[in-house]
């Protein structure tokens, strides 16, 4: 996964967006932004997922020796040889004084070798995504939030 800059906390890496390489030279770009409601200022997050030709914030230049990624990427190398076999989108609902919010909060990826990692909206007005793969944190996220959609 690629991103322009990354902040590391105990078991969590935080970035504005992540770009995951896909087969065929494309990238799945995932980013999150924060907002709040007009009446009661309830926080909510907007997850955006799209397929792009290059990672967000980078250019791809093709020369004689192949493709070169321009920019200074930070990357997270997932040390698993397995393919992603399941993707779960987790939702969050909140209500305050009759005003309600409902949004997609996180995406959990599972591989054939039982490795799981998550990209979750950072609970901050800064917006951004938290990456974590510690099983206890992924499990806790799945316990606290319901799955809106599963892709197998």
C-alpha cells in the first residue's frame, strides 16, 4: 500500500489515503474525510473508494526500463503471500437530539491464510485513515460495528 506520508502510533499507521496495488497495474485508492452535521455537530466520516491508474498523489512515468513511480512514497508491505478473499464494509450509526448519522466507518480485508487488516476512518477532524492489522484491534472493530456489505 502506498501513501505520501504516514504517522505511526503504537499499533496503528495513519495517513490521508492509501493506494493498494491491484492486478493489471491499477490501484484501489481509499481515503476518508470528516464532517459534522448542521444542527448538533455530530461527527461523521466519508469513505471514498475508487480504482485509478496511479496511487493518489503520485505520477507514473514509463521509460525504457519500465514504469517508475514519481513522488516519495511511504509504503506498508503486507507480508502475506495470500490473496484477499473477503472484504467487509462496516457501518456506524449515531443519534443526538433527534439528528441521525449513518456512514461507512471501516473496511476489513481478510486473506486466504487468515490474515486480516483494516482501514478505518480516523476519529479526528483531520480526516484520514487508520491502518491496523493487530488481530485484537480488528476483532474489536468487528464486534463494535455491524457489517453493511460483504464481498467474497
